[in-house]
C-alpha cells in the first residue's frame, strides 16, 4: 500500500514525520508505542523519515520534526509539531476520528 492510499483510507492514520538525528523524535518512539498499545486497531501509526522522503514532508509543509499529522479519508484532522504526551495523543485521536461501523 502506498503512502497516498494509506492516508486516503477510512482507517485513521497518525503519521510521525521524524529524523534519525532528532532528539525529540527519539523521545516520541516509546510514546507512539504506548499510544498504539492503548488504541489498538483504532488507528494506524506510520513513521516517515523526512531525510529519506523529502517529497512527502514537503507536500505537507513539514518544517520541523517531529511533526505528527492525523489523517482519515485523505483529510488532515489534526497536526502538531514537537513531542506530544501519549495521553494527549490518545485524546486527540479519540476526539477526531470517525469510527466506521
């Protein structure tokens, strides 16, 4: 599945735009794992290395890392740069996604 197919699907997708050299990005890894554990199949979490995928990061105007963007059905539901605590991420996802029955 391509990146565009992924973000255009009905499945909510949280994309973490990161860089390997970025300290705050490394802090996000356990937070994302915790978020994934709490939400299970409610959201798919994808990491995009901005150095390896400059087109993806520039097309979403990612200026700093980490930048988190929540997509569903091709729409940006939420975005934020910087480290976001797991409890806040879970709340953002639960408040913004539409669960298809």
